[in-house]
C-alpha cells in the first residue's frame, strides 16, 4: 500500500520508510493486567516527515506468556492506533513492522503488571 502526499502539480507519491516510522505510548512499555493498553504508530517518509494519509500496511505482534491479539486502527492521517491486552503478567515483546521490517525502536519490551 502507498501513503500519498497531498496532491501537488507533480503528483509526487511518498512512501513510508520503516526506519523513520516510530511509536509512542504506554503500550510499548507497560500494561496493567486485564486492561487494554494503547500506543500510536506514526508513518514517516525517508526524510522523517510524517505522512498525512492512511493505508500504510503496518503489522503488530505481541508475544509473551499469554496469547495476545493486537488491533490496529488506521486514523487516515498518518497515524495508527494500536490496542492490546494480556491476561498473564510478565514481559512481552511488542513488534511493529512495515513490510517485514521493524520500525524505529521495535521490538519493544513491555511489562504487564498486576493492578
């Protein structure tokens, strides 16, 4: 999939670059047991400029002591909201990738703690 820049006379197409995309939010570091946690992925081009459209095919996996099925919601503004929830405390590996390549800082180690 291609994230498109605002229309210009040259109709340039900007692709997200996995090495410049990044994530922010509690869900990359910590989660309280049985409660959903969130983080946001920001799609950026090779120059680190944030894309303003959706459609970038990010994938997220969370591996740890319990089965976790994260969800990704395309906000259609270059950001992607991720939610996940674990049912067993411990350390979890949160991987965010674009076309098979980790984004900046990924994989993340998140600690799931009891309330």
